[in-house]
């Protein structure tokens, strides 16, 4: 199946710093990537939809100025958590559709575990 | 009401048992349905898609009832390696293509 990578896999940072997470589709082009967040013992929650060459679409309650998304190419989307705080500590996962149809399978990256001290 | 609801479990079953998980979804316009498996501290991995006609993959059988907005997963002959959280996932809008996840049902298969 298609492969999606994320980097870094784990990051620990101080409160107030910014953290950038990369999501890459390794063997296919993804015009759309998705960013999810999962808190302990909770479901994955969609944060935003990242569209190549255009602005991301954020879900209600997700601050676009705090979670900056850049989808500069068909294989790379980045999520930057700006001025991170302890409540931003979570498991961040990206995904990408391999095809153009809405019913196509989504492939997930391995996730990035963020801990803000 | 949550868009996708699942019993969180945990389901503790002995090896070899048959176990069934259920899921309901609220958006009647939902188009695609999946079961994903998530191991502790890992990303979700696709287990199988779910079709109205029902589908089977080895020990796993998935069923969809659109009229009742209900999805099921049956696991036969449980293995220790089946221990994980099983996520019911719905794609409610083909134009949007994002997935809506249930909170998951945790399965623990015991020796």
C-alpha cells in the first residue's frame, strides 16, 4: 500500500516554542492531506484539510494562527504548532488519499507525539 | 450526539473466541465505511472497508445496514495479536474526503 511518513516521530519542547511537523507521501502524489489530533483515550479528531497550492481548511474550534499548515508540494504538508503550551501535547497524525475520489483509502503517517513542558 | 458511536469496551475474550463490535453513525448521507485497527501509541491502520453486501477477509467479517445506520465487525477464532483498539470510521462527504472516527472499541484477547 501507499506510504506516508511523518517527522519527527516524537518531540519534547518548552512552552512558548514552535514545533514543525512534516508529512510526506512517499510513493504517490497527494493533492489533499489531512491533519488529525488524538488525545489519550480519545478518538482522532480532524483539525484541518491541507490543500496543495491553497489555504488549508480548518475545523471549527481549531485556531488557524496557532496551527499553521503549508502544503507546498504534492508530496509534502507541514503543520507548525506555534507558541506551544502543555495543552497542545497530543498525538498528531496526518493522512493522505491516494486517489482523487472521495471513497479512496486514506493512508496514515506514523504520527508525531508532541509533549510540551 | 456523536457522529460515530462505539462501545468503548474493553472486551476481554479468550483465545479462539468469536467477538462482535457494533457501531452506529448519524449522517445518513455517509458514503464510505471502514474498520481501522489502532495499536497502542501507533497510527490507525486500515483493517477493511465495509460494503452493504457484507464482506469477509479471513477471520474478519464486516456488515453494513444503511437503513439502521449500523456497522458491525465480527472476529472469529481470536488471536492474541488481535488485541488492539478497533475504530469505526465513516466518510460522510465525498467532496470533503475527511474521515470521521468513532472513539474505538478496545479488545484484549487473553491466553
